[in-house]
C-alpha cells in the first residue's frame, strides 16, 4: 500500500477541493460561505453538506464506500456525526468531480483498503425485523434509516419480517449459516434472545455459535445496543448500523439457565423481584415506550414491596472498590477478538456442560457456594451493563470475563434510600450505596418462597420456580467497533 497521506485533487463546479486521507480521517474544505452552492446528490436519510463551507473531517470508521460514477464523478458515502458527538450520525452522499480518472481509481483503492482493513467489505447479512417492536416503529426504522445505509456500504441481505413468537428462534435454528456473515436483528432484546437460543439448539452449534450477531435498536428494551454504544447513542439506528458494517466479532459470554427440566441461554439478565415485575408486569404500559420502566420502578420502590427468597452463589469478588479497580473499562487489557480466542465449544467438547450442575442438583460445598435466605426488593444476575435506557444497573459488566454480575437490593432499604438508589441507576452510582450488594460470581441459584410472581430472562416470561444460572465464556460473538462495552464505571 502507498504511504500516507493519500491525496486527490477534485473539484465541485469551479471550486477546487483537495481530499486528504491520513489513515485516521479524511479532510477537505468546502465552499466558503460567500460562494454559490451548487446542488449535490444525497440519500433520503440525510442531506449532503460536503460544500456547506468550512473544514470537514470524516473519521475512518465513518467512511462507508467510495464509488466512481461515469467518467468524472467520485461519490463518498459516509455516516458522520455532523451535529455534535452525542447526536445521531447522518448518512450522506458527497459528490465530487475528478479530471484524472486513473488517479481517482488509485486513491479510491488506497483509501478503501485501509478503511476496511481487517474487516470484510460488502458483508451479506440475515436481517430479522420485528414489525411489532418499538411500538410498531421497527419496520419504518429499517426501511427509512438502516436499509439505505447497508445499501450505501455495498452490503447485501436476506430480509425476514417475524410474524409470531419464536419465529426468530426457528429461523436461527434452521439457517444456512454458511451463506451469511452475521445475523442482524431490528428489534428489542426479545428477538436477540430467540436468535441466540436457536443457534445454541442446532446440531452444528460448534460452528453456529461463531456466527456474529448485530443489534439495531427497534424495541422497548435495547440493552445490547446501549451496552455497545452507551447512553448517548444506544437508541441511534445509524450508529448501530455503522457498528455492524465496520465492527469485528467480539466474544461475549452467555449464561446457561436451568429451571425445572428446562435449559436455555440468557445474554442480558435474569431478574427476580422489582426488576422482573417492572419488566413483565407493565405490558399494558408499552405505549409509554422506555419510560414505562422508570415510572413502574419508582412506584414499586415507594411501596417498599419485598420478595422472600433464598439465594446461593459462588463469589469471586464482593468488594465494590476491588470490582471497580479490576473491571474498570479503562483498566481492561488489550482487546481480544473472537477469531483470536479458543472457546468452550470444540470438537472434543461439542456440547455445553454446566460445571456446577443444574437447579435440581445438590450444591457442592467444595465449589464455594454461599447461601442467604432473606427478603429482597430485587435480585438480578446480568451480563450487560445497561438493561435499558437510563438503567445502568451493572456498570462493571464486561463482555467476556466469564462471570455474572449479581446485584441485590435487600429489604429494609427505606423509601428515601430507595429513591437515591433508583436515581443512581442512571449513572451506575447505586452500586456504591451501602444498601446495595454488588458481586462478581461464577454461578447463582435463586429459590422463590412465594407461590406466584414474575421471573424474567432477557425480558421473557419464565415459570415462577427455582432457577440456576452459570456463565460460559465466549459462547457467542457480537459485532463491535471498539471490542468492549461502552464506558460505564467512574475512574
């Protein structure tokens, strides 16, 4: 490859433009504000501003494609954050004219080779859209925002609109995985839960679990999207699509859940008490969108309702300060991608074996089990830091530490402390409250003592009966640009 910078002389009308790519960003100057602006071509989801004046900087990750149309038109397709770092990126089609086509072709080749270094260009996706997700907006989000970006990047896809519960699971279970580079969901977390369980049920799970997953926020709960993109961008479709097009496969742990004679896999959370009630007991409030979770949670905290249960767990770390030091985003070691790891599934171990037995087995004291029998406000095991917008419940969660974040709000919290804890979940500060227990564990078992209530697995209803959860390292992979979750803990 030629050395940086890659420079191309271009123009728009009579205005000369120098396109300079230095390996990290593309820079050029637009028309000055007193020059006449000629029309420019753009895509439906965002206006072109290539010639709106001033100095433009477009990051490497924001460059989707470069096309040479006809003899003298060079077209840049980009998804850039034009209106500030916390705003949603906008898809633009920037058109320049070039006089030397040979130079333009060489510049195009040099830039795209670097832009897609270590990433396959023109990926082929299996896309699942839940038309009932996000208050019925998921279909529109796909058609008006996501689909044009995939097309602009030269990606192709096979599209299915899900029609019934477990449809996504059926598709994932029967999918010809060799045809696709990833499975993409335009939905909430429920469809992702189905996809993961469908992949893990396959007879060729050794290969299938390596098929990466992409999440486009299109539901009431978008925990994976928020965990990947952070609070500012977790609901932004354009940023999520950009992460799918430009991301690499990041290994992510899965939780094996046994309940009765059943076994399935969870990737977000396993909740009991207040969080489960808020998640599953507010179906009639879906019209409120994500706000329903906050409203219901405040009401539950003020009522001081508690839930009797027995919790057993295998602790790894129970000191919050040590958790903050060891699992801090900034202190994590270098990123490891899925193609650089050896995971639990291989030819010699083609099935997942729970090291600590199932929920019906006796607890082996030599494994280090600790048992508490108490009333709680809520008890939640999780593998994602965010569980919804404004709910950073597990700020020390990391993609592949092989552990579960277990958080418990015990009884006797009090209304004022309860409200303080609730407010703290917006930023993750609640874990430092002396009424909150926050732990890293290898496995846990929860046994309800009431006869009825809610238990939620990734937002899905499960029987109100004892369950055991165990973490399994790197069983799935998720497309990510950074290779880690968004920063979620204070320094």
